[in-house]
């Protein structure tokens, strides 16, 4: 199996590191536009092979897409990250040009690849990739809800003082601070509804903390986070290459599901060897559906910038 990660920055390198440690691929290519940058990161990572005991062969290239040929999965992380006080939406103009160019180059050499989009604003970048590449919709996956759901479970574990691995919970909708929807109603601790274990004020705080989870880290670190985003990207690569048929929240093309059309938005999907294989279209409450529709409006608004 061959995986390419485009963008050897904080998220891309962390994603690659996780892919190598788990030996998800025998060949892993890191590509970056910055001269020598991906080469350096790849050599540094390869020098951990004997320490960590992995067999994945990692190579780095500067903008040479021929070296990515025949990739089964491509993760796109190229683009600018958020600075403190900056919204994901502000990144749109710059990152749209980058993501479109990268995706087109990738497709020339890996026509069968499944593409995972991480670059922000992710919902819009996923829509852009879907529209500009003309690939079957199942092969374009946006990574956002996977990370947000993991953050949701982190904040729930803090409130419940429990192991986050005993929790289940989803964040659906857009990947923006105001557009994501942590589904507190459906979250469980083992099989116990967390809504029976935490009072409403605490649950509301968990939801609010989740929504600004990325911005909180940007404020603390000075740039956007990378450990969890990189691990979330690698978890999707793993589910694809190992054909796990696991349930994740991912940003995918909606054609009537959740009452939405012509948009890519975060919903629960089964991930396997064919990309996203099935949308789990469950019935939301009136309030949840209203929040989902509002989220869709905001993302659609951002998508309209692409046409300008
Ligand atoms: P970074 O600045 O550390 O790395 C980005 C890399 O992309 C740089 O090394 C840069 O040289 C490279 N790059 C820029 N233009 C390129 C091009 N045309 N071709 C190839 N490489 C190019 O940024 P970081 O922290 O890794 O974030 C990457 C992206 O991921 C940002 O857009 C950020 O907002 C987004 N992100 C998305 C998350 C999500 O949940 N979807 C979570 C965290 C970050």
C-alpha cells in the first residue's frame, strides 16, 4: 500500500508519523512546496525506524508529484494554519488555490486514490475537491468531525472523570467554531446516556468547550494544533487501508441525507476500502435539525466565495 501526505508541516508530519508507526503502508511519501522540507522530515522520521521498529519506507519530495504515483490514499494538509484570533473562514482564499492545485496534480499520478482533505476551511476545501476533481463522491473525505468528536469525548471524560475510551459521542455539522454540533443527547458512557449522568449546565459547557476546542489550543500554542488532527487523519487512513468499516464523523457529499443537497458536511459515515461507503442517516430532533440546517447555511455561504 502507498500513501502520500501533501504538506509536511505540523499536521502532515504528525499524520505521516502515525501512519509509519502503525505500518499502515509500505510506502509513504511526504510532499511539500518548501525546498528540502519534506525531505528533511522524511529522513528524521526514517531515523526513528530502528528505534520504533517499523518497516514503512518514508521519502520526502519537493513538489515532485511523479514520486506520489500509484498512491492508494492521499492526505491533503497543505495550506496555511490559523493564527490566534483568525477564523478558519479567513483562510479560504489562500487555501482554495493551494488545495485545488495540489488535488489536480495528485490525480494526474494517482487516478484511483482516495483523498482525505484536512486543509481549512475544511468543509469548503472538501466541496472544492469534490467539484473540481469530478471523482466519485465516496473517494473524497473531509477530516473534521473525527477530530471534533475526539475533542468532545475528551471534554466529556474531564466532566465525568472517566477514561475517554469508555465514551461514545459524535459531533456533526460544519467544522467551524460556531457550526459544529456536539450531540450531547446521544453521547454515552459505556451504554449509559451522559445526559443522565451530567446536569444540563455541565453538558452545555462540554459542548461549548468542544466547539472552541481548536481555538483554545491556538490561543495556548500560538498556532493550530497538530497531534490530534494528525492522529485523526491517520485513523481514517487506517480505516480505509484495513477496510475496517468503522463509523467516523466525516465531511462528505450530501444528496438529500439530513435534508441537505449540494454540500459537503460532517455526518456519521462508514469508512472502508472504498472511502466513505455509507452515510448513517438517523433522525435528529427538531432542534438538532435546525442547528444542522444553520450549519449548512454557514458552510454554503463560505462555499459561495469559491465562485467569486
Ligand atoms: P503548517 O504551516 O505547519 O504546514 C502546512 C504545510 O503546507 C507547509 O509545510 C507548507 O510549506 C505546505 N504547503 C503550502 N502550500 C503548498 C503547496 N501548494 N503544495 C505543497 N505543500 C504546500 O500547517 P499545519 O498546522 O500543518 O496545518 C495545515 C492545514 O490543516 C491548515 O490549513 C490548517 O488550518 C488545517 N487544519 C485542519 C484541521 C482539521 O480538523 N480539518 C485541524 C488542524 C489543522
